[in-house]
C-alpha cells in the first residue's frame, strides 16, 4: 500500500467515526446515516482497490480511473451545493415568516382603532 | 377613493433622511392610512415614522424589499383596505401621482397599475435608463410581462389582486415577481406615467451594478422554482 493510500484511508476512518458518533448520539436520522456510510465505504474501497475504478472508467468510455473519480465527485459536490441552496432558501423564507408574524402583532384591530398621534 | 379604504404601504430601510418628508407629503395629499414597514433599519427610521402617526410595523431583522412589501400588503388586507398603493420611502415619488394610479382601479379597468418612470423619462440619468431597460427585458424573458418600468416602486393594487399575489422572493427581485404574479393570475394591468424625483440621495439608494447582478441571479432561480411548483 502506498503512503497516499494510507493517508486517505486515515481520513476516511475519521469521517466514518464522525458519522457513527453523530448517529449513536441521535443527531443524525437513519437515512442520512446510511447515505454517508455508503459514501465513505465506497471511498474506502476505491482507495484500497484503485484498479476497480479503471475497470469502471473503461466500461463508461472514460480514459483513466482517476478521471472517473473527479467527474463523480464534482457531480456529487454540485448536487450537494444545490441541496444546500434549497435548504437555505427555505430557511430564509421561514425567517421572513417569523419576522412578519412578529411585525403584524403590532397591527391595530381595524383602520378606525389605530392611534391618531401626530395628526 | 382617498379615504380609509386606501392603504399606502411604505417599505423603509435606513431612510431617516427622507421618511418624515415622505409621510408628511402623503398626509398633505389626504392619505390617512399609511403603513410604514421598518425593515430592520439600524438608524432612526422607525422612531421618526412612529412620531408621525402612522401604522408602524417593525421587522426585527432586515428581510429586504420583498419581505417588507409582503408584510405591508398583508397588513393592508387585514385592515380591510380596498386598494393598496406601494410608495418608496426615499422620496423619489410624487404623491400627486397616486390619484392617477387609482383611477383605472376605481373604474374597473385594471387590477394592478404600475407607475412607470420611463413613459416620461426626462431627468433619468442614462446609466439608470440602461439598467432599467435591462431589467425590463429580463422580466419579460422570464415572466412574459412587458412593462416600461419593471422596477418601479410606485404601484397600486385592488385588494382582490393583492390577495391573489404570492410573494416568495424577499429582495429587490420582488418588483419583477409582482409582474410575474400579475401575469400568472391573469390580472388586468396597465401602466401610467409617473414623475420620478431624482436627487443625489434617491439615486444613491438604487441598485448598484453588483447588487443588480445578484438580483438577476435570484430572478433566474425564482423562475426555476416557479416552474417546479
């Protein structure tokens, strides 16, 4: 095993430990837990058996295994950024709703019952 | 229609230099129901507006123009307003124009009236004209509604029209979204020419080039979201 493989594997192990820790402390739902376990196990197997990616790459008509990894990681990153964007938009809208509800509590019952200060 | 059934919504963010003048101007023209939405200003906008005897609604956080307009329109509907006018707090509008804005609604000719600063654009600086024209083209391409001034802050709605609008965006992109909602709900709408009072101050409050680019991005995303609804 080459030094680069050992380093990368160590990183994956740390990530896996974090996933398991979050799940056992009930900070992560089951679906997320399975997703991340799959992602990091997949990453680990690619690190241990790099030739497997070359095989897959050839099947798909991509020259090198390393290229396949870069393409898929980019795709996954973009997808995650998109999910993050949607979550952020929902969060922003939720904040606006809370701020609006608080502002509307200042509203008088009807136009006639409003204060006539300064008129 | 210049009675209690009309509500004027004034979204205001850090407008302490102009807010009093704007409120006084509107009152002198006989408008009594003024709803000022202080959109989390860090200056004295809210305090000064409150002293003028308006309905003051305070956002504890800055939510942007769309957020403030949404709150103001919602409040106007709850108060039972029959028509709603939106009016910028930076002093660029002339209260004289409101009557002309309401006329098509009172006659039943339109549900939504946009006050266009471009039908008679004397006094508008050229870079501003170009920016406005770009915004109009973008609004048309995304939402199929052509106006000569898609970014105007001076508008009037019938209460039925206002109640049907679903405002989702929270920033400057709301101006185009209102046109999108008008088109989507198949509301009758028209433009009337209004004056724009361009002072150094009101010009400084407009969108800069970079803010405009951000607005463009958000509009495209809003268009995508709409197509997914």
